[in-house]
C-alpha cells in the first residue's frame, strides 16, 4: 500500500512535500521512496494516461511508464508522526521519573513537623505499611481502612490510656453524662449544617476517632500539629457557636472542682490578720506565682506561706488534750470481776483506762481469737464487767491474752513482726520506705520500757498461759513481790525515779523472790537473759516536764497505758504514711485509723487543709502543673496579668462572703472574657482555652537493655 | 442555541457545580472527614473526563458519543472545574514532598498549557481567516513556488543587462525567501518586517528603469504573499504545537496522580 501525503494517518510523507512538490504515490509505511517518476499512469482500455491531477503535456509512455522522471526522494516524518514521537519520548521521561520516585522511595508527602523529625526515615513507626515494598504498597492501599491499626502506632508513644481513640479520651458513659448537662441551644445556621452533615452518619460517639482526623503530619517542620480547626470541635459539639459571645455561660468557673488545699481566703484573712497587719500578705504574689509555662497560678507552698504561723499547730502546741496519737494503748479492764469469776487473765495495768487504740485493733485483726473477742465486746464497757455473761468474760480474757501475745511478739521480733502483721492486714507487701514511715523510728528501748511498765513478767506469764499451767500462773501473780513490781517499775521517763527498785535489798530481794526465781520448777520464774530486767542504775533524776512536753518537736513517748507519737514537722512521715495507707483502704480497721487521724483537730491536723481526691487519695500538695495530665480548660495567667487592661488578680478573682466554696471567690463570668475575646480582637478559637485530649497524656519511654551485663552473662 | 446563550448555560453549570463542591466541603468539616479525600476523588474523576476528549477524537463518525465540538466544550468547562477543584484540594501554597511538588508542577504546567491553547484557539483563527486562509500542509509548497517565481524574475532582470534587482535580491530577499521566517514577530502581530521591505522596494524603484520596475513590482507582490504565508505558518504552527506540551503533560499528570492516590491510601491504612 502506498501512503498519501494528504492522508492524516500516514507516518511518512514524500520528501518533496516540503517544497510543495509531493509526488502522488508518496512514501511507503517504512519511510522508503518508490516513486522515481512523478506519477503512475492509469490504463484505460488499451491506452495509458497521465494520472497527475494536472496532466502533463508529454503524457504516459506507451509501456505505461511516466514520462517525468523525478528521481528518489528522502521521505519525511508526517506532522502527526512527529507529535507521536515527541509524545512517546515525553511519556518515557515521565515513566522514568515515576520509576525513580518509587525506587528512591521519594514519595514522602513532605517534611515531618519538628517534633517528629527524628522519624524521617522510620516510616514504619507511624505507618503500618511503612516497611512495605513496591507491590505490597499497592496491596496495602487496597486493604479496607483500619484506623485502629494506625491509631495504635500513634498511641504506642503518645499514651492516652485505654480510651485513647474516644472523644476527649473519655468513656462513652462519661461523655453522655456531660452531654446531658448541656442545655439546648436554639437552632442556628451552624447547628443546621452540623446536623445535616451528620444526618447520614452512624452514631460516632462510641467509635474510635482516627488521630489523622485532626492531626495532619508531613506539612513541613514548622507545622503545628496541635492546631485544630474549630469545625473539628463542632463535628461533635452540635450546639455550636461561631463567636465567643455565644459560648454557654460559665458554670462556677474555675471553682467547680474541689481544690487540693482547703483554704478560705477571706475567712483566713479576717480571722488571722485582723490584728496582725504586720504579717498580713501585701498582695497575691506573696503566696502565689505562675508556673514555668505561665498558665497555672501556684501556691508558694507551706514553707514560704504557712510555716511561720502553722508549724506549732502541727506539732500540737495549741492542742487541747493529748498532743500525740495513741498508737499502742491498753484498754481498761475490770480485772477484779474476771478474777472473781475464775478467769485467769494474768497481770493487767491497774491504771489502764483508755480504749484499745485503732492501731492495736489493726494489729490484732490477724488474730482470729482477738477479732472474735472484740466483736463480742463491741459495745461493752470493759471497765465494768459485773453484768457480763460468761461468753463476754471469756472474750475479755481472750482479748487480754491476745494483746499480751501481740506485744510480746513485737518485743521479741521487733520491726519484722510489725511489718509481717501490717502486710497481712493489708494483704499486700510494704516497701521499706513506706514501712519506715509507718513506724517512724519507734525506739526499741521505749517500747521495752513501756512493756515492762505494763507487764513486768510478760514472757513468764505467756509461757505459763501457753502451757496452760494456770496454777503456776496464779501463784506467779499472787506473789506479793510481783504485785509490788507492777506498781513500782518506773514508767519510762514520765515519773520521778527515786528508788532502786530492783536492787537486792529492795522489793525484789529476799526469800519470796528467791523462791520464785528458783530453777527448781521448770525455770518458770527464771528470767532469760533477754527477759531480765535491766540492772537499774541508781538515779535520782527528776524530770521537770512531762514526756509529752519532752518530745515537743515530735517523736514517741509513753504516758501511763499508752505509747504515743507526736507529729514533728509538716509532712510528718508517720501521719502521711498512715493517712495514705488508710484513706482508700476498705477494711474497717484501716477506716478506723483514718477516721481517728483525719479529724481536723487530730494531732498534725493534716486534713484540716489537705483534701481527698475522688479516689480517696490525699492531695498532699496544692495543684501543681503535671506535664502528663491535661485538663479541659487552660488559662495563661502571665500573659493576662501583663496586659494593660487587667489591673491585678482581683480583676477576675473577687472575694465572695456568701460563697460556700472553700476559696470563697465569686465565679468568673463569661462577660469578663468576652469583652476582649471577640471578633477582630483576641482569639475566639475553641483551642485558645480548651484542650481536646483530657486526662493522662504520657510519652512512652524507650527501654534500654544493659548490654554490658548481658555480655558478661554470655561470657 | 446562540453562542452567548450556550456560554451562559455552561458558566452557570460550572458555578453551580463549584457551589455544590464548596457546600459539601463545608458539611464535611462537621464530620471529621478529611476534605482532601473528597476533593481528591472528584478531581480524579474530572481529570478522567478530560482524558475522554482525547479518546473521542480518535473515534471517527461516532454519533453516539456526541459531536467532537460538544466534547470540546465539555473539555473546556470541566477543565475550569478541575482548576478550581485542584485549588480546593492542594491549596495555593506549594506542597511538601517531591512527588506532591512534581504533581503540583505538572498540573500547573498542564493547566497553563491548556489555558494558552484555549486563548490561541479562540484568538488566532479569526486573524488567520482575515489574512486569507491557506492549508497548513500547502504553505511550504506555496513558499517554494514563490521562491522559484522570484528567482525566475531575477533571471529575467539579468537578461535586460542590469544586476540591480539581482543584487537587491541577493542582499535583502534571498534569506527571507528560503524558508518560513519571523515566527515570533508574526505571532505578536509585529508588522515592521513588511514595512521594512516596503521601504526597500520604494527606495529601489528610484534606480530602476521601466522594465525593471515592472519586474520588481511582481517580486514585491510575491514578497508580500510570502510574508502572508509566514504569518499563516506561524499561527497555524502554534495552533498545532501547543498540543506537543499539553498532551504529554497530561500523561505525566495521570501517572503521578495514580501514584499519589496509591501512596495516600497505602500510608493512611487502606481504602
């Protein structure tokens, strides 16, 4: 087939076409010229005619040849073929670029924000397809979208707890409760749009929200990942508004939540500074200062703001009654009645008239006999058992021996026994630090001294009781010498020590004692080296102050039937340890301890100022910035206080005498903010004052294995 | 339908389509859905519609697929729609990342070439028609013919024992007549070239006798015709050659767009 110059589809054209002298036959499809002559004559019947549109004068030769010889030409590419060829080359160029991008993995959609820039070459850290190659990327693209998978990679580092994917990291029930609080807004255009937009969607409230819904990465190093469009908020908050003036009125802001420290500003000022103008703080900054970010206004703390006036209160200086907490105390017992009715109780301090301390009750809770006895005696006055039944009398007796057993165990085994007993009550182990705080350096000498005062022959009594040798026990106690000992052994440092009670020539000397102490009766009355009384030293020291006063700066002391602890400093470890331990513990013994030491007027007065959390933990400090915790609202105190329009703290925080809130401040009204946060003035964006992620926000720290140790093990 | 009515209808449809897109975008913002996915898919579909025009041009005599001129109208207005959609999708700022930047550049180049093509296909043809139409493929032949005719006239002038015209031809006309000249001046309607020749011819006539004047007048007519053909050549070449840029760029655009689509879904966690 010959190609025609005028045929637009042909690839080659006659080489003479450029000069307007194209031959009729043109080039073939391979670009070869076969037209040596100008035309190819046509035969009609037996004659040949010139086939040119303008027939030449010579006409065709008799043999059918053309009379005009042109010679061969060099066919040229047609216009269309040239376009096709250029297209082809450009297409190849694009394909090359395409392949280069894939091969070089140059398909990053942009630089990461500066916070994530270290992950530039670690795509798999954020993308489940990050480590995939070529065809697998295509297959991944065709997978159904699983935002949970992608979210999991985000929360692997940014830990928002178990509800990471839910709105505001709050549970559905919590969100529902919050929603119910919100009053209905009248219909407006924004609400209409939001309703319309979500009319076709399922209820999203229980579904996980993809992180990428709000956070768009790969937007360059300067991109702010936390910059959120207000409309993102309005996708859920359908009772919407576009201007701050339409924001719902504040409700008790910012005092809706309990403060961590109970402090009523106007009351405190009126009560304490009325006559002491000299120590009255001059301005808010004397006690408050902004945190490092300038957002939270912090209290300066006890040492700077409260110590001067309140340390003595903590140490119990102004306390009426006991200034210490009775930790070990013996209950009063009607021993006479018990003896009269034939119950063997052994010795019991006659001056004991207290109640069994809550701490003792806790320690006894591991002894079933004691627990049973305490239950039976729950509402009884143990100082008068004349009308008690036999069961109650037996319970009283059992309780006496349980107490003695407990004290003897503590005496012989010390902290180990105490720790085991506490751990058993707690059903949990105690760290050394915690336990150390709970016993707060209880001096063994003082403990032993107290026991000697209460039960001079405790170990002998117990030994006979355990052997059920009641006769010997009675004999032991009926010995007149012992009766004397019970009254004469000095009570630690509280009494005047005048006599050398244990001297050979004293009360313990003589035949009576010799007979008791003889080795001939199974050593019943012999004293072990451990049990033996210390050799009393001759002393005539006369204390001019009580033990309670003696430990004015805090510590342990004994007074009659009790061993007390007196708080020493602010953040007293003993009180702090026991309050922490007992506050949230459900056991009634722990609750009893908490009730005792948490009374506002209890020694230490801790909970006069410190409040409890919802989880029954204790706020030991005033509110402090926690980088791992984020609340729903935020406020930049420093920037606002530096503004010309704001005079001082009282511009917003005004005392209210009628408020029942502990701070006694009037709630801040929306009007106070909306005067500046308005159109064409300060920002009205939701995220100016609100955080989306609420609660615990943590960054997962990398674990580093200590290879040096592993190498040693391997070797 | 008259031209202005057709244009009014088309522009109205275009504005309506854009308003629908803007409205859906606004709604989307209240659903936490990423608008880029919505605009991206619409953009891809619209670009594929633009490609259908090329396909339709290859089908001859297909009445079922509407007339090519109708497709041309569709191509133009969908093109404008795509430009607006692209701005919704990518924004005015240069995107980050090599692939996205390549895609951006390719789209911008494609758009500019398309707009350029639209301008010249609307502006040049009437000008060319006013200048006297001539088939593009005949231009070079006609210019060759002019060249031959001028050479023949110059030879005639030599036969009357004067080399004034030959010298003039050698010095001023030969270069002009050899091939199409002054491509860009013609495109910008720059008339000084022909005015310069006019002046030369007028100056020359003072040195010619009557017989030579007759010859030079004939050459003058041929030179004016050559100039007209040059204008036609420049205009018609441009009308054909802008597609050399527009069509290959469209292939690149499609390639990069498909790659972009795959990567977006692969790295976002699937479709």
